[in-house]
C-alpha cells in the first residue's frame, strides 16, 4: 500500500508542474492576443480602402490588367496557406489546412493546376509528410508578423500573377487563413485576392450610391501597376495579423483547457492518495490490534 501512495504522490507532483507550465503559456498567449488584435484593427482600414480604390479604378476603366481582368480560360491558380510555426493551439492549423485542401480539390476539379505557397512550419510539415509539392515556403515570423514579412511573401506571388501561364505564371491568386472573429471564435476562410470581382463590388455598394467618374494620369494601366504590389502586400499583411491573433487566442483557449484538466486530475489523484493513506493507516491499526491480541493470548496461556 505504501508503494501505491508513492505512485500517486509522484503523479501529483508531475501534473502540478505541468499545470504551472500551461498556466504560464495561457497568460503569455493572453497578453500577445491583445497586441495582435490591436494590429489587426489598425491594418484593416488601409487594406479595405486600398481594395476599394483598386475596384474603383477597375470599374472606371476598360484596361485589361491582372488585378481586375479574369482570364477567358483559367488554367493555373496559386493558393497561399497561412499556418503557424508552433502547435499547442487546438485545431487552429488543422482547420486552415483542411480549408486549403478543399479549395485545392475544387480548383483541380475545375481543371486548374494549383501551385501551393505555405507560411508556417505546421503547414509545411503536413504537406512534406504527405509528399505534396510546395512551390515556396516561409517560416519564423508567424507569431509577430511585420509588413516586411508580408512583402517577402507577396514578391513571388506578384511575379507569378504578372507572368503568362506558359512561362510558369498563374491566372488566379487565392489565400487561406484563419479569421479572428472574437476571443472564442476563429474561423478558417478562403478568399480570392486576384483578380478582383468588380461585379461583387457593385453588389456590395450601398443602394442608391452614385459611382464617381475618374480621370487617370498618366493612364489607368499605370495606376493599376502601382496599386498591384501594394494591394497584394496589404491583403497578405492583414491576413498574417488575423492568423497571428487567431493562433494566440486558440493557444490561450487550449492552455486554459489543459490547466483546468490538470486541476481536475490533481483533485482526483489527491482523493486516491487520501484513500490509499487511509487504507494504509487502517491496515497498520489492524496489525497492531492483531499483534496485541496475539500477545495477550500468549501471556494468558503461559500463566496457565
């Protein structure tokens, strides 16, 4: 019985140490998610207004440009998947990867060849393990992305969209990331960045709004050429920030659940240890009483 009690106490010490670690990770994630959420809020207006500007130029001109003009027969598409470098975030990475795989399957069903670009070690490890091709990959900045990181990711994508498909270019550019809805809700979403849908912009415009007329200097094509890299970079940067905030929120929730489970396990083990201790005490008392009774019987027998 003493050996069993030692096992319970050893497990309690182990779980208590784990609980301290998960509690610390929960507090770190909680502090980081607030900072990430502020960055998301700060970057969203710029990305939104830049998208509106691009759509306005596309609406007000007949220029054929990769930003606003869809290919007659799209044969190749690029998919950018945003995951994290670290785990311990519940189903955060699994949901994003699942969304990317569903998007890839849908594009391939449409007869398009898909080039996959991945940010984050978790997504890269998933694709490498399944021997799926990766066109380009980036790691090391998923927790705290900067605009420079977004430019680094955007560069090969912009180059691909500007090339002809015969030379290795793509007709469409899609992005898959985890949208930060709230501290409790993060949703894996996919969006087509290029080409922009002008019809969708018209549907989203307030009813009765009169669209302005534009004059372009030197030309609408030059304006779109200047806006293309800024648009892609801003969209990717906002998505990186959304993904980082979502990852920290998912980590906080996962670590809180782990801390609570550790507390419940400690309580259960403590009860088992107490029961083992009580059984050990009862056994010791029984041995003492039995020994005393045997000694008394032996003494009585010798007196006779």
